[in-house]
């Protein structure tokens, strides 16, 4: 027995206390540890990218969303134009889904200034892109503010857009959501049809087409006509799908859906629908190991980086699809079961990597420190069914795969080799990370280990929820010692994967950065920071 524990405790400031002289810059996290305040705009971006609709290890979803709402309201008072830019940034395929940007959009519309109203109107059509978005926005608006002039103007413009064919597609595909139907929306906004095609479309929405025209009224209304024709001729589902280019949301409720019908739908299925329906398509026999042509199409769609980008397919959605598909129906909402096709698994593995944005190797040495503490394994992110630890591991792995010189280790109160390398598949990496979840959180142990081993990294990447509390000294103090003893020019990047208003980055450190959320561009941004490009 000796007093090493007491001596060790005195070598720095315990994370349960603020750093002396820096008290005004620090706040106490929900874990009890003291960290720096990330600031208004970093917090806003985190909430938009990550969302707050799911409880985390340290906070209930109501508490998190209260924080989110307050941050948006404060930001709108400060700079509503910047808020609009942040909403648009997150909505453009960077947030896990569009719900947080839609909620923030409603809060922006509630701003009292003319600048806030103008900013809302300018980004509205770019954020509310689909019928599903429109319904969700309506639901939030009804419960939070009501339908004043700025809302009615936005709704009318959305429902009277010049692209009638695109509008008809949205009205047909999403006929009702969130307690609203399109009939409700037309009556709410008192839309005057600007063209005859709009008039026919609105008549269909409100009254239906009791007497189906013998011929398609116009190319813009072709899908609506074929949908109505299929309702009257359900035994001719194949013809309606082929001629009308109907999606499964349009055909399945009114047609007779056999395997041949699903094959026709599969042939033109958009990338998002394909990703969501891989299990169902396998269960009904469309995707099988001996159906080479169908598997080739899946590969051509999901392993095409440009298609992933244009479809706003978030890499975490692909990761969720991979996990769900491999489960054979044991995970997710589907009541179906299937035997996973190995080639589909391989395609999804590749799609995860492609959905992230990474550049050519930098030649720098990277240390990836993945938070594997209990809080990371106990937090399931939003609706994707993945823990923070799993997402952190995937993001670290895709960043490592883009480089030649790296190490991936896990930290809690120890800094442990996870056995993960760039040769790992995402599935195997997630399994290894899950097998190593343990302990409290102390980010400083990564620096302690690198000092002891004299590991000279150019960039240290932490993938964490930032709730570090268990150490005898703060990570910033440990980083200072590392720079003094090993590499004075090392850069530190902390990727925060929870919507908390805390950061491990010292705001006075020009070589440390805080990146928020699950932005697909994070790997490239880290590489740019490593090269000094930004």
C-alpha cells in the first residue's frame, strides 16, 4: 500500500473542478465534470445535425429539446440570417434527418423582426422539400405558433409552385401525415390555382376524380391519372406501374401486389426507398444470391457516390440499414424476416464509406481516440437505432481508411487497443467497439498514454459526447504536457456526438477544434485541418 493515488491527484486540476482562473469560461456538464462552454453557434449546429428527439445517457429528450429551443430563440435574436444559413446547412443532407431543421425553421418564423421573417421565407422552400416535410412543418407550426400571414404565404407558395408535375408527385406520394391531409392544407391556405393543371390537381385532392377522364389530362398529371386508373383496375397493377411510373407508396395501397409487381417497382425505385426496403425485397425474393441483375442494380445505385449525394443519403442511415439488414429482421420496425444476402452486406459496407466525404491520404499520423465509456454505449441516437459509440467507431474508421498512418484506440478511464484497423469492415469494427464498452469517461488518458509511449501524432481525433469527468487533470492540461514532451505542433480535433453545450476544446488554443454532430463532411474537414488548408 502506498500514497501514489494522492500524489497523482495533485498533479493537475480534477475534472470535477473548473481550471483555476478559467472559471468564467467553463460550465459543469450533466456528468459533474467541468468543461468549456462551446458557445451559442456551435451548440446550434450540434442540435441541428444531431437532433434532440431521443434521450441520451445524461439527459431526457424533453430537457435536451428545451435547451435546443432556447438556443434557437437566442440565436434568432442575435442573427436570424445566420440561423437560416445554419438550418439550410443541416437540412442539405448533413443532419441525420430533417426534423431538427424543420423545428428550428418554425422557431425562426416566430422571430419578431422583419429580418427573421425574411430569412424564414428565403430558406423555406429549400428546407421543406417533400410532402412529408410539409406535413411535419404544419404539425410543428400548429402546436407552437399558429397560422399567421408569413405562414400562410409560405404554405400558398409551396402548394402553387410552378413545377406542377413535381407538386403532383408529392401530393400523391404523401397523401396524409402528422394528422394533416392535402385537403386540409388547401383549405387552410386558401390556394388559388395559378394554372389549369393546378386546378385539376386541386380538384383531385379535394373531391377526387369520380369520372376518370378517358385520356391523361396533361403530362404533369399522368401519375395521378394512372393511380386513379389502378384503383378501378387493380388486376392491372403491372401495367399501371410500368406506364405510370408509380412508386410503391402509390401502387401498394390500391393494386394487387405480387412478386412481379415488386420487381417492376424495384426497377425504378429511388435510392432512399431502395435503402429502406432491402429487407422486404429480400424477403419476397427480389434480392437473392442468384438474382445477379437485381444485385447489380443495387450496387450501381448504392455504390455511386454522386447518387448518394444527390439523394441526400446520410452515412448514418446507411449504417443503420447495414445493421438492420444483417439482423434479418430482428432489428427495426419490420415484421418481416429474411436471410441476408452476403453481396448486399458488402454493398452496404462500401456505401457507408462512400457516403462520407474523404480526400486523398494526407501522409500525417493520426491517433483516433474513440469514447467507449458507458455513456456512449447507453445513448441511442435519434431514430437510427445506433449508439453514440457505434457511430463514433464508424466515423473514426472511415477517417482512418482514408489514411495510411493511424491508430484507433478506445478510452474510458483507460486507453485501450480496440483491435480495429482500416482493414476492418464496419460490421466488425462495431462489434469490437461494443465488446469494449467500459467505465467512466476521462479523455486525458489518451494523452497520458501517448506521453508514456512517446507516440508522435500529427493529429489527435477524439470521438466523444464530451462528458469527461473521471480524471485527475483536465484534457487541456494533459494536451499541454503532451506538446511539451512529445510534439509541440500536434493538432487536436474533438468531434462531439451529443447535443450538449460543453466542449473539451480550450477556446484559447489555436491548434484545437470542436466539430459537431454527424456531418458526412467531417473526415474531409479533419484532413483539411491536418494539412493546414483551413
